C-alpha cells in the first residue's frame, strides 16, 4: 500500500508505505520487508523523508511489532482502529 501527497511534485511525496494481511498476525519480519522496500525506493531517488511504515492486520500483531510501534518505527492498524478510529 502506497500513499503519496501532492506538494508540487509530479508524483507527490511518499507519505506511507504499508502492507495488509487479513488472516495473519503480523510481526517484525513484515516491518523488515517494508524497511527494505523503503531503502530500494530511496536508492531510486524517491523522497522517503516523510514516509511512515504501516502494517494493517485483521488478526493482530506480535509483541515485538507492538514494541516497534511504541518506539515510533511503525504505525499499526487493526480492525478496531480501521473501523472505529482512534
């Protein structure tokens, strides 16, 4: 999942890069993949300075991934947050 915002650039600034899983508990491996993709995009010249890595899951998240969220490394969106907001 990619979210871009228009700020005068042709493609806009990359604001969010995420992955969604309906029936899978997401863990740090998912975050590592997102970090890798962010690195590849940055290497190709994409401005990733504003990007927020985001995991969406219908089944939940591991404790390690929740700890990464507490450190501001990732945004986690579960069903409650998706349908009810914060």
